[in-house]
């Protein structure tokens, strides 16, 4: 949710109105996380650091005040009916039909990988990339991190015309073309006899793929859950505005594939604890948990949440890729920085992406944080484990016309 990025002058996006046709403050207000809006004044740009520096360490909070309630059954019958009536596709089949090309990109001098989307995504004012995850999250390093035989990267976008969200599924395998395919995220509706679906109108600020399940941040509520083994095929005809069932045909804004929601993870707090802002999240495969953090700012005049930034860890059920019916957090931190659009954790370590100050903070779990210069307009983070080389951190940028996806050695930022 990087509105305040250091540029030479304030863009429409920084003013809160957005070049993408959506007032992102409305996302927070609609989720009950903001009161009445005031006129936006914009923030002064903070200079990037010339070299690594130290920052104050996070402090521990009581994790037991944060809980999740999981429902993986609400949509089951309608999803199965959609698969039967509309048709299904595997990840491998989707990638065999990838129809957009990615090209190489250089973002940082020390990067390991980098690419850009086709111009239709790079320059589209009606979409913005937000979250990132990979098949390494899903299956680990086994089989070189291939899910359904493919090594892939997933990037979430929110859409404003029509309003909704989708993922780009990008082939990251030397044995296949440098291509990708868009998949629309949908919420099932209708009945088991006549299932249909509608757009998922959320910010999709972070995503994490674990097993078959894709966990997607829902700013004011927690997470929505999708199943990568439950991709539904749709008719690419009709109009751009058509969504859902019409007779015996299923339309999805001209998309060929939709990914229906299969579950909901609701975030709750105890007592007078302030509700969490689910701005971004990622997977920690070592501790088998989801970590999340909040985009909060300083002197925002009510435009965005202010106050202390929190990061919270929620463990999966033992031996599963799902959460228990009720899950209590096992770690909670008061993070002494703001403007966080990305979070990652691995082996007790944490990384926080401050998009406003162009800084990537690393915390070892004790002592001060180390702050490294980073990119402007940076979004989510994803940790990439590798048995044959250095572990990586993946990230992306969201600014229209400059939306590269890139990876660096995590050791360079630890």
C-alpha cells in the first residue's frame, strides 16, 4: 500500500487519489480501519541511506491477544460444482497456455534476477502489483521447487476497471518460455446446482502459497484462501464487464481462468487491542507460519492508520497447510518503523520493507535492526530457499511504468 514514496514531486498516487482509479484510503475506511478522511497533504521525501545503518530493535508484544478463526468449508460445494460445470485446469496446463512475455530487468547492481511484465501490465493505469510468492513457498526445494512440474512465481494485482483482483503466474523454469498468464480471483456465489462467482474486491497486499493453498491478505479482515489445484476455465468471449454465470456459460472479464475462493481466515483481537491492518504477509517455511505486518505512517492527517507498527506470526496446524479452527499468534512485535509494504521471516530473522524511506530493515531476532538502502515503490517480500545456491529475497515495485520483479541474495541484507 505504498502511497508515500520519495520522489521529486508528489504524484496523484501519493496524494491518495491514485493513478490507478482508486482512492486507497477508501480500502482502509471501508474495512473500519480509518475514521473520516481529511485533505491529503503528502509527505516530505526522506533521502535514501548511502550505506547500512542501525535502527532500534522491535519490542515484544503479547501474542495471545491476536487470534485467527478459519473456515475452509463455506465454498466447498459451489467450488466443486464450478469445476464440474465450467471445467478445470492445472497449473501446468495454465502455463502451457501462457500468453504474455516477460523480459529481463536490472533494478539493483547486486541483484541475482530481475524481469518486467509485458507493457500491458507495466503501463496499465487500472492495475497495480502488490504481493509475491513462489512455488518454493509451496513445496520447498524438493524437485527444484516445482509445483505440478513447474517452477513459477505468482504476483498479485488489484484491478480498478472493473474492480477486482488477479494474479500473474510467471514461468521461472529454464525448460519453458519466459512467459506468464493472468488468473482472475473470484468469490463463489449462487448455489450448488447453479454456481456462479463475483470479483474479489480487495487490495491483495500480500500473498503466500503453501501446499495447494494461496493465502491472500484482506486489509481489514485477515486473509482469503484460494486453492491452486482448483483453477476453473471460463469463456474468453463476452464483454470486459461480464462476470459470472450467464445461462450455461461462465464469463470472467475475458479471462480464460479464474481461481475461486475456498476459505476465509478472520482476524480477531482481545479486549481493547486495536484491530490489525493486514497490509502484507509472507510464508516462513521454517517455523511453518504466516507473518504479517501493517502499513502505518506518521502525521497522515487521518488518511492512513498511524501509531505503532505491529508484526505478528500465526502458526499452521501441526503437519498441515491449513490453520486450526482457532489459532493464537506465537509472536508479536512492535516494529519501530513505518510505511511497511513488505515482510519476510526465516530462521528467527525478520525483514521489513519501508517503501517511503527506501529502506530494507533486517532484524536477527536480537539487538538492533540493520537498515539497508532499498528501492522506491517497493512492495511485498518472499523468501526463496535454495539447496544449490544462496537463499534469495524476492520483491517488486508497483509504480506505473516501472514494475520490475527482482531477487537479491538474502545474505546481502542480513
